[in-house]
C-alpha cells in the first residue's frame, strides 16, 4: 500500500527533545515501513525516518532561531505540496487536526485524520460538522466526548517503538520522575508536593514553552529549591531509558482532559509503573495493579508511591508490548486504511 504521512512542522520527526504528535508519527511511519508498505513522510527538515522523506521546511519551527516566522504560512505550504502529490498515494494520513479539510474537500474518502489534540474548544464542533465527510480517528475514547457526533471511524492508541525504550537490567528505583512540559495543566507543583510528602527525590525532565514562562518563574522555580527536587530541563530519547527506567514510578498528576499522555506508555516501556490522576484518558491507558495506579488526591498518590516498589516491572513492560507498541499501532491503522479503500471502491453493477 502507498501511504502518505503528514506531520506538523513544529518539531522534527522524531523530535530532538519534547514532542508528542511528531514522535507518534515517527513511530507509526517506521512501523508501517517495517510491515512492507511504501510510505512517504511529509515533515520538517532534520527528520529521521525509514520512509521516503519529503522535507517541506528546512528546519522544525520550534528550533528555528529566526525571531520572526509564520506557522500558518509554513503549514499552508505543506498543504499545497501534499495536495500536489496526493494522487500518488492510496491513503493520505494527516496528523494536523483539521487544517487540511478545505484543501481536500473533493477527496475526503482517500484521507484519514488522526486527532491528537483536545476537542473542548469553541468552534471545533461547528467545523467538524461542516466537514463531516472526513474520516476521523481518536487516540482515546475519552477524547471524543466533546464532539461525539463527528465522523469517527476508529480509536487507535498511540504506540512507541519497543526497541527504543527498554528497562534497565538493575533499576535503582531511588527517585520519582516527572516528564513532559512545565505547564499549569500538567501540575508539576503537585508532583513536587507528592515527592516531598513521600520523602523521595523527584527528578523533573521538562521543557518550558514561552507561554508558560511566567508560570515557571512564579510558581515552579521557587519549589525547585527543595533539596529533594532536581530540575534537568529537556531530555533526549537516548536519555529516556535511564531516566524513566531507574525511577520508582512516573508521576502523571494532570489537571486537564489529556487525550492520551504519551509519557505514560514511555514509562511502561521502561518497566516503570505510572501513578496518574483519574483524568482524561488515564483510565483507558493504565491497568490498575499491572502498569500503575490511578489516584484522586495527593493522599492517595503518596500511598501509591509506597506501593509502586511492589510492582513487577516485567509485567509493566508486557502490558506495554501488548497494547502500546508501534507495531500494534501500525497494525490497527492498516486495518483502517483497508476499510477506507473498500469504502471508496465503486459499486459493482
């Protein structure tokens, strides 16, 4: 099958440091190639892939040092290039949410759109209703709740390349981990409070976006002075196995309806259990007692930290392999591609 994967240009594929959607696109694209498909990746320059790469921009937007740049212009050029080449593919798989809809209004049946973001935003329901002929994929059932009437044709959980993240031979389990972004909805303050109350060191590996800089300086930086807390900044993929694998648990204390939460399955891939708030997709991702624990308050989280040491890390890894490997994700998407192709075939007289 000839498949186009269309990634946002915010980060390279995969990202050098933080980046969720582009990392999923990287894992999916390589897994599809490994399964024998002819895949072309439209992405930012600097991307690394086993597919055919068509770089639409010289550099990912976030790492471009130019002080002034237009995200909209870059992505409009991306849409134009994909549209120009669209007839070369059986399926064009977009990871752009809804930006491409007006460009492909005459061929929605040959596209698949994975929605990676939240859907409880003003105007989204009206837009997805206007372009209701585009087949959509959710990354969790919970993600669909704000717009249940959209044209959903499946849910495919995100996956991680099982060869990239492995559990250490002898994990130390001497600290708690927080991985991702410093942002109010991610609640790093809550993670710090849990670690302090549990009496365990907390290592924070996270980026700070410009929009969250004031929150970091005002609310989080003062908390980093505690002797149990260590702020590492962003970590690369090469650093993740040791960072996650040697933690007693990953803290995922979110305070928003996160559609998936890739860091949870990255921790599981390293054999590390996850302690997560009952919010967003968490109940779909965590198997309680197998890959982690779900909590409703800080008291329960502190108690969960004490229980985390009892988890069998081989079972955590096995749960990841069964549900969240890149191979499993690619297989699920191929089934949807075949369904789209069958639906688009002309009826036999």
